[in-house]
C-alpha cells in the first residue's frame, strides 16, 4: 500500500480536524494510486471516453449540414445525412456504455481495495488510538468518506475528463467556423476561472465542515444504539432524540450553506455562458444577413457553443464536487498514514502452518521463539514472567501515574491473583502483559527476554483471556467458540464446549452449534456468555491465562458452572486472576494486593488473612460481614 500523505504517525484527537488552507492535489493523488492498480482497464476506458466524446460532437456538425441541405447548399441529401446520424447514434451509445462500464469496474475495485486497506489499518492500530477516537467517527471513514471518494472517481472524474475533451474540441471547431464569433464567446472563460478560484476555496472548506458534522451525528447515533439498554433504563429517549436532532440540524445548516455557494457559483457560470450565447446569436444573425456566413454555419456555431457552455457549466459543478472529496481523502489518509502495531502479511497463515510442523527444540535456543508460537509456548512452560520496576501512565493521562515500580515474578504453571480497590492498577498489569501499551520504564520479561522483542502476533497468540463482560460476535455459536482457533474442527469445538460446561445449554437450542448468537449476544445470560468465552480460550490452548473478574457478575448457579470450567482451563497454565471476590482466589499460589499502583502485600490467602489490620484482611472482613 502506498504511503498516502506523510510519515507522521501520531494520532492526537485534534489531528483529524485540521482544515487545509488551499487545494492540495496530493490528497487525491494518493487515491489515484489505487486507480493505477487497474490502469489497463482505465486506459481502455479513456479510449472509449475519447470515441464517446467524438461521436457526441459529430451531432452538431450533421445538424448544421441538415440546415444547409434543406436550402440545397450541402454536398449530401437530407436522407443520406439522416442515415449517417443514425449510424453515429448507435456508435455513440456503444461507446458510452463501454466507457461507463469500464470506469465503474475501476472505481468499484479500487475503492474496495481502499476500504480493505483502511479496515486493515484500523484493526492493527494500537489500543490508545481507539481510546482517543469514537467508534462512530471511525465507521464514518469507512462509509461516508469513501463513498464520497467513490462518487468523485466514478462520476465526477470521468465526467470532468469528458467535459474537458468536449471543451477543447468544441473550441477548435467554433474557432475554425468563425474567429470573430469565437472571440465573443470565449471572453467569458477567464471570468469563470477567476470566480472558480475564489468561490472554490470557500466551498471546499464548507464541504469538509459538513462531512465532519455528519460524522458527529453518526457518532451520536452509534453511541446511543450501542447503549440502548442504558438509555431506556434512564428513560432518556427524549434526550438522545434531541441530541441527534441538534447534530443533524447543524449538519443540515452547513450543507445548505454549502449548497447556497455552490448554487451561486453554478448560476454565475451558466448566466455568463448563456449570456455570451445570446450575444453570439445577435452578432451571428448580422453576419448571415451580410452573407458572410451560411445558416448552417451559424447553426453549427450555436450548437457547438451550447456544447461548450454545457461543458463549462458542468465543470463548475464537477469541480466543486471534487473539492468536497478533498476533505474525505484527508480523513481517510490520516488513518492510513498511522503506524500499525503489527502488519498483516499475506504469508501469515503459511508461516503459522509451517510453525506447527517445525521442530521446536531447535528454536528455544537463540531467537527462534520470537516468531514461532510453539517454541514460545515451550519457553513459557520453563521460565518465569518477570515484572522489573515497571512504571506506567496512560497516554491520555501522562501526568497521572498508574503503576509505581511494580516488581513481581510469576513462575510457569502457577496461579497468581491481583486484588485491590478499583483504580489500584490490577487490569493495567494485565494489559501491559498483553502489550496493549508500552511501559514507560522498567521491563516485562520472559526469563531474561523482554517481551517487547518478541513478535506481537506470536506473543499474543500465547495469551488467553476471559473478561468480565463478554461480547460475542453476531455469527453462530460454533463461529464464536472457533474464534480462538479459526481452523478448528467441529470435534475440537464441541470438546471445548464440553470442557467449558457449555455443551448442555448449546444442545438445548434447536440448531445446536449452528444457533445464531445475535447482536453481541446481549440476549444471552451472563453465565452462558462466560462459558462460551471459556470454551474459546480452551480452544486457543494459551500458555498464559488472564481471568479478569470472570465470575463477579454471575448468580450462584452460573458462578459454580463457570468456576468449574475455569478450574479445567487453569490446569497447567500460568494464570493471572483479577478479582474482587476474594472467595474465588483462596487457592492461588500467590496473591498480590495493590494499593495506588504499588504492591502493598503479597502471600497466600491464609498468610494475608492472618495479618490483622492488613489491606487484604480488611477486604476479607468487609466481604464476610
């Protein structure tokens, strides 16, 4: 994929709101690089565009010949000219069809490539990017912004080329017909160009503001629909309706203001052009009367003048539409130029398949494990995970430290627990292990190897997580469980469901594993979603397991089923348990008690419970009371 704009990889919240001060044709140049992938088809389309324009411009010439033929001053009869017109009409229809079809092929394929590249870039950007940008804003890039670019390429660009060709050929023909009349007609062109330069800049700025306002309205709608249960629980339907209405009103106001200037711009062009045509008619009539032109020549000049006038008027609208696409190309380009946290090479699947057949023993020494999942899995079974003086602050809050010199050691195959009040840093420790963020100082190591030196895809393939709030995908149950191992067999998926105590409720559905989950699985109970998450993690066979409040929101029966499934999942795996319920971590090999980003206490459940006045002891007393 070409580098669209610059090499800047920052993604500050303000970066997407900058407006250009002048038309930057580079904004469309990188979009055209996608078109260049299909330059062969595009070139053929240009050939048909040329023939389509040429046959269209033949009509006025034959029309003028008909006038002269009626007066007996043409070399052909009216019938012969009629046959020639019919033949040109058939050719023009064929050429136009092929032109539209070929340009559509190029546009659809190139914009599909752009959408795929944009989506791939979005899903490979680091977590902090998504914390600084709302989902509605990002989906607007994939939908409305690329639709704007698609319109510019499929309609405006091809039509602009046709209008330019019409203008050039038309001017050549009228100049050959009468230089004096051509001088009158072309006097309006410099005036139109100057006006386009002044009004075009303002129209472009308004168009970008309109697109931004529409994106804001989309954000409001998406946030509301994603949180519809909260909206209804607080009976805030009227509030959300008013919020969306205000956003849409702002968008409409900007759109109408843009339309006013576009309308004034186009009206001026049309008035100037057709005013010139009226002047040409008057002066041409005097030339015919003086015998300096034939009626056919005057008719030919007038018809070509109408073609030229239509081309100039159409170019004004097309130019303003192209200006609108500048803003869309900027917003899409800003995302494409960001540096992803990992690449999506086409050879990823092949590499993974090769890894499964490689002798892992020779990879454990040296750097083989860095890109080999099986070798890394073997390594994690032998060496501890070590946090060494880790300090961290979230990128959005750099002045607020979250972790202060955290040091801990997790032996392979052991179960540790992280407890403490909300905001103490428990989830942050797990997120740093998953490399959602980079540590500010210190290091997290596997033995003596910094995890930052391991291929990100390889590293994360060894980590499984069962979160507190499980969001399922909208496919089938089998697809949701198989998400942990996309190439898993039906038997493997069924076995993972059985081990997760999920098979019984899955088989109760009429369609069994083929039951469609629905929108994020929100109609399912918490216990059902958790067991699907456990099955998904089991299928992945991770070396490291993270349980993030996995049973905190479940009823007693569901908690028993999920806890039983988790015990199976935790066997022989290094496990990090984040818990508020202390009853779920009694059997942990070591419990770390966090307080304001520091490890305040550590030990087994019995050791910590025996420390009268300690943080863990006090938390235990609160939960028992």
